[in-house]
C-alpha cells in the first residue's frame, strides 16, 4: 500500500481526484495520509473524505511529519515548482497538475530536482488516457492518415468551473488565462500526436492590461502537421479535433466514438474507441478500463503513476514533454496580438487594443 499526500485542496481535488482516490483506498492500494492547504477549512474538508488523512496548512510541517510515497500537487500553478521540489527533496514521487509550472525556469528546476532525487515527476494530463485520443495517436503513428496532415482543434464554453479561489484569474498565480488552462491540454495532445518542436506562427487573445485572456487563437506547426487551435472561456465553439491527411481524415469531439474516412471510402464511419489502460496494481494487470469520461481518465492516470513507482512502467507525460508545451505557450504569450472585436466601434476597439496586456512587452 502506498502512502499519498495531497498538496492543494481546491476544486480540482474535490471534483476530479476525490472519487478516484476514494476508490483506490477502498481497493486497498493507497492510503491518503495528508492534505495540505493554506486555507485550513479546505484542508479539513478534503481530509474528511479519507480515513487516515490529517489536515495541514504548510508543506514543511506535513512533509516532516509523515512518510509519503507519492505527492499529488493540485495547488495553484504558480506554486507548483516550490511544492514539487519540496516533496521531491523528502523522497516523494510527484504527480503534478497541469500546467507543470508557469515559467520554463521553474520546469527546468523541477526536472533537475526529480533527477537528483531519483524520483518520478509525472504531469497530470488525463486526456492522454482518453480512449478516443489514444486511438487517434495509434492511427497517426501507423500511417493511417498519410502525410501532409492538417488539423483544426476548437474547445469553447462559458466558464462554469466551481472554483474554490480566484487564483485562476490572477496572471501572477495562474500564468495566464484560457490558453494555459484549457489550451495547455490541447497543446499537449497535439504535441503527442504530431511531435515537436512546436512552432507558433501567429497568436491572438482578448486580454487587457493586468487581466487574463478569455479567448485565444493560434496558428501552429509541428513536424507532422500544421493547423489552428482556438479556445474560449466565453462561448461555445464548434468543439472537437479534425485532422486530415493524404490517406484519410478523422474527427473526435470528446465522445467514446470517433469518425473516420479514408480517401477510398464512400463516407464517414463511426468507430468505437478501443484503447484501454490497467485498472489495478497486479504486476500483470487483470483489470483494464477504456476511459471516455473525465473521472475514468483521472483514475487511469493515478493507476499509471502507481505502476510507474512499483514496476518502472513509463508514465505517459514527463517533465520534458511539459517543458516543450510550456515553451510554445511562452512564445504565444510573447507574440500575442489583440483579437479583433468587430462588435465595438472604431474608437472603442482602438482603446481596447491600447490596453492589450502584451503591449510594450511581456509583463
């Protein structure tokens, strides 16, 4: 049984990690021993869901008070580096929420801390475990779409996350707005599918000085494909990923089915997602799951992390992967131009552009 520490007791833990961790505790494979949050009420509220968990308000006391095998870091992104390095220095393996950090300097020192401690630094990108996306990755790797691939990836909806603090809206803590929140998932998936380095050709957002963006649009290049990414916290888009190449095309919109057609077929075929992942900690897994829902993806991710610790199985997303994605986001923020706002008058749009956060350089 592995002893686990939660660093951060906000909405992501309550909504995404709580149920998979409770299930793994009932299976007898983990035991949550500590929950850290500077808000003592939040730490106590989350610790009550686990039989042996004690609440703490600071890392140093908690880490010195217990013997933990794995730290799951779900604090605000600006704090990830200090929390991860502290946990690694105490001998913990680390699974850190996205984005791994808000600066390339911090990611590099996290990777170095993991190397020095000889511990795993896994990055929480649960979409890597989505069966449909895994199928698309296998299709591309097997040459099923051919060459000269193009893509369009859109994800937008009104912001509805039941937040526990305002950290997500403060650039100095979150690192940005919708691009580093939702867009980091999308960029990781595209990097997974098409390889790196990632070329940022153009970048636009709608933030004003001091704020964070609610809409962003990028033109991107990868070794295997070129295309566009659009993401919004404000309104629904024609959501989904569409990829086409010399041999065929595929669509995926988050469901457990994907659409596929080849250049020689008469039409689209709906294909059930098939990729599966281990669901237990037996050396040769007896149970496997085919995740299509968020909670299933989080559980598959936690099991994969535990199997990496136990058996040395490679974890799908490394700190080096996260560095490549954050490098692209950093370039995008450095090059951001204001999105057009045709609903404003010419004078209003001019004023809005003058307040764009990146005018005068990256802040």
